[in-house]
């Protein structure tokens, strides 16, 4: 049997072309969304472009944690510095042509560093959002020990 799931989002526009994203799927916090500042939108509101990059970053993280749990890898922390590159093509249309993810995983034991790198690579290969987009997604991983453990 094929497993499938639906994820619903409601969008309601309001003042100054700022919309509110909510979901009827549960008690999720709302998110304001608008055009990015580069195209005349406000500075302090999430844009679809930011949400696109955020979906790739958060998918890699959640996929990594799911795999790490199965592999019994104890993770001290996970952070990511993600950036998307918006490119205007010869057809004058914009495309998010590439996204760079820079996950930094902190593990407690030195012998877990290589394991964490392998699990990050596995997460990269199975992340459902990365597999669903046409953008090039480059992952530049870093794994380290907590600073209090290092030398």
C-alpha cells in the first residue's frame, strides 16, 4: 500500500499586502509572509524565498534527527546557515537556482564524528524537500565536539 499525507496551509492577505499563513492541521503558529524587500516588501516579514530556503534547511535537520535516532547517535546540537540564490534567467523569470546548506552538528564523542558525517550524507540523499525541488542543493557539513570537550 502506498502511504500518503496531505499538509494544508491557509493564506489570508491583509494590510499592506502582508498575508498570514496558518494551518487547519493543528495548533501551528501563524507566520506573516510578504514580498521580499528587494522587490518592495517590508524588511521584517518572511518572504516566500526565505520560506523556500527554510523548508530545505529544516527538512535536512528533521531527516538527520530521524536517522540519528535510529542509529542511536547522541547529538548535542544542530545549527544551519542556509542561503538561497535567486537568479533571473534569459527568459526574464526568476528561479531559485541553488541553495547552500551548512549544517553544523555537535556530538559528544570523538568517535561519533565520522558517524555523524555519514548520517548527514544519508539525510541529504533522502530529504523529501530536496528531492522535490529543481534547485541545486549543496550541503557543506561540519561536525565537531562541544567546545568544553575540545582540547
